[in-house]
C-alpha cells in the first residue's frame, strides 16, 4: 500500500526531532496491519492515530493508498486544527 504525504504533513515531519520522527514512521507501518483508528466527528473524513501520549497523526485510507494529512507533536496543535472544523 502506498503512502502519500500532504505538503503540511511533510513539513511537520521535517520540523520534528529525529527520535520523534522515527516513532511516527513506526506507526505508519502499523496502520496497514491493523484496523483504522478513531474516526473524527464533525464530518471530517479522516482517522486519528495516537503516536505518544501527546502526539498524533491524521490520516485517510483508500483501497490502495494511505493519505497522511497531519502529524502533530502536541495535543495543543491537534486541538487547534480540530477546533477549526467546529
């Protein structure tokens, strides 16, 4: 299955420390082997995955691709993005 990164997700990964980046990449490998994570409310057509206690990832799965939309290193960043849909 192919992984496609959005421009914002690519930039967020580039700005992360190396150790945090490796944790995110490990989760991306696991996404293909387990069912999707939490589906978001407010008609947002995405899933959320928990990377660490504070960090998370927003992604969407189609039949042959996984679209990585955002990679958040803190819950505050995620909350700011999520509240923009309310």
